[in-house]
């Protein structure tokens, strides 16, 4: 049951991004407690030194994915 709940949440996030509707979980982490059937949401701040999400001087940064 747990993989189904998490898979559904992931699918809904993709649909929100594709359709440009709702408020996707950008900059937030959704925690699900299956035993208590509760959700918690945490704000995740950007890391200024991160090559993908940090503050840049406008230059494109190439990041190898592995």
C-alpha cells in the first residue's frame, strides 16, 4: 500500500508541473507517516553554492549526471 501512495503523489506532482496547475513541491519536502496516516511539509532552502539551484552570475553551469 505504501508504494502506491508514494507513487500516486509523485504522479500528481508530474501532472501539476506539465499542466502548470496547482503548487508543485518545489523547495518543499513532503513527509508521509504511513503508520499515523499524516503528512508534514518542510521548507528546503536553496544552497547558494549548489551548481543547479544556487545563486549564479548568469552563466550556464554544466553538471555531469551519473
